[in-house]
C-alpha cells in the first residue's frame, strides 16, 4: 500500500494504483477522455494531467503509478491552463457541427468543454474531414474522431476481434480497419461495442429512424416487435434507473408512435426454445443411437456471433443451430401466419424490430433472411434510436399509462425475458428440455440454473438425467454438459477448444456482447458501474413475476403449432423458422490480427 496526498487529502491505495484511481477514492474527479476503467489506459488525450511534487513536467494521471509519500495537485492554474490548451487542440481537428450531430447533448467532448470552461477555440486544423464510412450497421465519421482509442480497446481487449486499430502516425493517424479499409469490407462482426465507448459521434449505429418514420407515414401496415433487453434499458433514455421495468410504458409508447401492431419478440423467444430444444434432442438422440450428429450444438440467436464464426471458424458452422434468431422468426410469422390471418399481402407489410444490438441491422440484410423474396424484417431500431423517436414525437415516456403487447404474437413466458442476459437462452432451453424429457421441473432454486448465472467469461453446468419418460429412454443416465459465454473473446476460447477436439460439451450458448443483450451495442450509454447487474436483476425480476415461466407453457405457442406450423422442426417450421449460414473465410482475420501485433503506442 502507498499513502499519498491529493489536494491536501490523504489517500491510502495499493501501490500499483494510478493517480487517477487514487483520486477517486477520496472523491476527487480528474477529467479524462481516453481512459476505460478496468480495460485500458492509452494516455492519448492527456486531459487528465496533474502536478506531482518534484516532477519537472505535468504527469498523466491515468498512467502514472502512485508511490508512497507522493504529493499531487489536480486543479492548479498550470493544470487548468494545460487542460484547456489540450482541449482546444483536440477541437482543432474536430468537426464542430454539433447541432446536427446525433451525440449533441450526450457528447463527452462537449461536456468536457463545459467542465473546463472552454467556450471558443483558438486553433484550426488543416485537414479536411474524410467522407463517412457507412455500413449497414455502423457508421464511422472520422471528422469527429479524437483518437482516444477507446474503440481500439473495446475491439481488441474486450472483444478480441482486432478490426479497429491506429493506422499511420502523427497527423496522418486514423482509427480504421487494416489498410484504412471500410468496416463493411473487414471481418467486423458489427457488435457495436465501439459505438458504446466512443465519447463523440465518430462511431454510431447507422441511423434507421428516418426509414421507420417513412414506413409509419406510408399507409402500409407497419408492425413493431421489441427484444427482451429493451424493457430494462429504455427507461435510462428518460432519466430512469438502469433495470427499471417499463414493459407497459414501452408498449404504450410504441402505440403512441403509430405502429399498427405492437408485438413482443419474447413470443418468438419462446418459439425458439421449442424449435431449438427439439433440434438439440434430435442431435443427441442421433449421437447416442449410432446416427449422424454434430455436437456440441451452439445457439444462433446472436448475429454478431454468427458473423464471427463465419469469418474465423467457417468449418464449424455445422455446430450452429439452424434456428433463425427470435426477431427473424417473428418477422417470418408476421408476413405469413399473421398476414393470412388479417388478409394482407406479405409484401404490403413492414416489420420493425427494436433491438439492443447493432448487428441486427446487418442480419436483416442477409439474403438468407427472407421467404418467397420478401425480407422477414425491414428495419432495426436500437434502444437509443427508439429513445430519440419517442422524444421527437413529444411523448412523455415516464407519464405514460401501462399498456400490453397485442396477441396472438404478444404473450410470452418468463423464460423469454431472460433471453436478454448471458446464460438466459441456455437456462430457458434447459427448463423446457428437462421437463419434456423427465416430466419433472428443473431441480434448481426458482428454476435458475445458478452455475450459468452471472458475468464470468465462461460458465458451465452439468445435469444428469436420472429418470425419463418412455420416449426419451435413450437419455437415461446421461450427464448433459453445457457451457455459456458472452463476447467474442470467450467464444474464441470455446471454439479453439472445439478445434482441438477437446470440447466436453453437448450444448453451448454464445452471445456476441459481453454480458449478453443487456449490454448490446445499441443500448443506452451508461456511467453507472453497476449497470450490468441492475439490468440483469430487472430481467430476472420480470421472469419471476410471471405465472408461466417455461416456454412450452405458452398457450399461444401451442395454438400456433396446432393451427399453422404443425410439429416442431417440421416442414412448415423449417421453411419459415430455420436457415443456413455463409462461410466467409480467413483472409480478413489474418490481416487484422497482424495489425494488432503492430499497434504503436500513442505515447
């Protein structure tokens, strides 16, 4: 431990702590732009400089380690002047069209200027802003980039995809894929974690709000559906606590926006469990009775994860469940089952999905995601985009009375709610599969498979099937082993294990974003250190508050099979609800990984 003095206050901290970390322990805020707590410190912005007694120059507090007896001052005239100059230099090459920027009002660079008392800049850069790089999911605007390298940390240290890195040096530095390529041409999985950490508008979701407004004004029947993770995050857009359960207000807001039908993606999550669970049991039966089967089976709900495996492990696509993701299943049902029910042509309907995920914007553009030439889903809004639309429409979200999603595609069980958090899809599947096989309820407290609850990078559980119903006698005595991970770094660990032939699992859940959909690339940006836990708690509370908590108990799912789909994994179900994926090869991966190794320190 080291005892230091900061602005006259004593702080005792571990001797490997930085000055920035030490200052927080005594309630002193040191401004910074590039620092990401518990992830990375590049020291590139220099905004966090402080005076250290005995040092000849100002010290960067996010990189400088404490030492016993150190005396630090964080707000002297010299420090304040240096920060203002550094801020003005950042602005000199920054596109300052703040009024038209999507981050206006929530921009960290803008907020920092107010904190530092900078109202004008004396410097003007000489570089013209490069054109925007617009992919179907993420837009890069390098005119707004301040080279903080937060996105580099998210891409390399959190997700381990290695797509974004610093290219060139000095004034020519740009954050981009290898060879200054475009995101759409690289092995980017469009997870959007870079858009969450970017302090400005340099990285953002590709906007769909204009397209959705046009749909609402078009006169065509426009249907909306909402993913489970939205209901515990959208409230943050309106000043509410993370994890606040606002399902009723969410449904009411969507109706107020003018959507003709307001459905719940949770219904399709229940449907996914029936289809995916049936597929899993089929694979296990084949493996145990001498048939051909590929195990472990891996979930297919996360489009970022799917694109990742297509790029990096294309020869392992046979392990992926053939089920479409829940919102694509819902879109297919809306434009078939529901269209027939209300007498509207599928091509005359529009389906909008509200998702926590930027990769869903890519998913709807896949050629596999259509039936009879008609796309399953026409537009994806992130949680942040929906928040903007609600504000633009002048809707007072917090004052809305609760409403309900509409049937026949609006009812769901508690199992569907937990699809939004890492481990939730697996838990939902086990609740149903175990009961179908044994006739008994899953033997865990409150149905929660506790070994796979939480945010560890890789979680695993094993369940021994002691007694079965006659139809599943082939499973008697079998110990089913499952694994769960979130984020592509964890997925890499499990896939490398599979490549070596060392995977002990039967079933694996992978979500593309660390923590699952609650922390998706399209969710509200939060500075709350407990945001993950609060959103997780919100979803589990939603689950536990329902009478029906297992997907096979949903009466509307039962009726759908009876009236329209036939049997799970049957011909009609495969036609609408299942798909295949595309090997994308290794060439982009090799180029990007090489750039990771060549990253030059900004210092």
